[in-house]
């Protein structure tokens, strides 16, 4: 099993906490949690991705990271959340297979999609 590394990622004036697992030289998969989870909801999936040779990074998003909790509700608008993900310093790789999937209902289904990409089986 790959070793989990704790991360602190600066972006947009905040410090985001999270973790990574897998080779740092591999393609990076950024895993984003929903409400009310945290990055830890991705631990099992991230470990399986790492076992397939990918690098998985999961961050605690705005409002969940201790260093990224603005007081204004307006600061949680979708453009700000997207800017956090795209900010310099956050590793992102967009997988082409995901444009075919519109509603992935569980972490298990998401894992299946990513594993299909990792193994080249995109049908």
C-alpha cells in the first residue's frame, strides 16, 4: 500500500489542507469532496488509484480547511471555489473520460470510472 502524505497547498490567499498518495511523477488525479465530507472521504479511492500508478490528491475545500474559512458567505460563490481548484500550486489533471459521465452517484462509481481510465479500458 502506498504511503499517504499530508499536504498544505497555498492558493488565493488561503492554505488548503489535504493529502496525496502515489508517485509524484505520475499523472495527478484531484479528488474533491462534497458536503459535508472532507478530503478523508477519498482515502480508500486514492489508495487504489496510487496502487494503479497514479498520484491522487485530495484537498479540504474552502470552508473545510482550517486555513481557508472566509467569514463572508459571498466568498463561497462557485467562481471562487473553481478558482481555488485552478489556482497555481494545486495539481490538476483533467481526464477526458469524465466528460461522458454526468452523474456519478457514489465514490465507488467514481472509482470505477477512474480505474477504467487508468487501465485504458474506456468503453
